[in-house]
C-alpha cells in the first residue's frame, strides 16, 4: 500500500493555512520524505508520524521553503533515537552534503547543542530513560549529492532523478520518480515544463507538481519562468498520461475562495484525470 502525506503545500509566503513544502510517501513500512520546509517536523507529528520513522530524505533543491526545517528534523530524529532505529540516508542536489556538515558537523552551527546533549549527565539520563545506552552516540547519517539518474533502490521500490528547471545556475534542482509494484509517483518540485521532466513523468500514475498561480497571471507578471502554473500543470499531466494530478506549492492568490475553483475548472479543460488541490496534513491513499 502507498500513502502520501502532504505535510507542507505552501510557498515562501506564510499564511494561516500553509507554509513551505514537504511530503512523506509511505510504502508499507518505509517512509520517504521529500523536502523539509518550515515546521515539517511538527507537521510530521501532527500527521501521526514520527521523525525516527523517516529513513530516507530527498531534496529537490535548497530554497528555504524546501529545507528550513532540515536542522530541526536532523536534531529531533537524532535526539529521539535510542540506537535501535535505521540509519538515515539523505540525497539531494549539490550542496546537500555541505549544508548538512555546516549544520550538524563537528564545527557546525548546531554542534554546541548536540555536544552538550552527548556530555551532559541530565541529557544522558534522558537518553537512557528513552531506551538508549551510553556513551551517547554523536549524530551520524549518510548524505549524498546526486544528479540525474538512478538514486537508490531499496527492497521493491526505486527512486530516479531528473533535472528540473527552476533557478539555474544559482541553484540546482531535481525531480524524483518513485517506482514500486503498485505504481509510480513523480515529485516534480519547483520547475517549469522541460524535456527531462517529461521523460521522467512518462507512464507514471501520480504527479505532485508546483502550481504557483493562474497561468495568465504568471505570464503577465513575469513569474512564469522556472515555475508551473495551472495550464502548464494540466498539459504536463495530460501529456504524461498520469491518472492523478496533485497540485501543491500553491500561492496565496490561487488558494483564495473562488480562485481555487477557477483553477480546477481551467485544469479540467485540458486534463481528464483526477485533480487534487493539495492542503496541508492531507492524507492520500494512492494504491
């Protein structure tokens, strides 16, 4: 069974209902997180999951609305660990490894925190009372900078990446496709339509895509390059033949009453599959 949790469906603009981007795909007992935007760790718990359940984390790119909660997630997962959990593995475009080292490496921004928790007797007691043993281990994980191609394979599922076009050359961006026995899902990330993404999406079942605003508005105000609007999302999904289109990373104006309904109507004229306008903490059974 595959379940998709939409933890964050927003943008860099905080609103009362959404902020930043993060998703979790549950494949039986495995939990794959894609991006780790603002408050993702808290939203994860609100969704009924827990940081120590996440063994695989994939970054599409390193804008803050996609990675701002990364230090919180890393520290929380490590702090709550008793040593019985699986090792965390993180993938993302360069500079994922550098960011990780600068956060929780021996000279990282949060080294003062975890070193105190390793050495302080009270923190050691908390660790033991949770089921851990001493000496308390330092944070440790596997981190890989990756590019297009096969990223990883685990059990009966695999993840493949393709280049996305967002804010290059300043930031590299990737889209990911997860294939498993029940179907396939593509996390497009923030991108404009491009051939590499078309190839990745072809024949997939579910597309999770950035949908910033109405296409006409984006064309008129100069915000169309590097992003996906309503009509681009519809055309991409229709061309790829996906069965379900999940709209996320939706801007405040698109989420306004009436605007959302218009967006769904416009997309429905070009795309004949199932349309889901994503909302934070939405849980979707995919297959």
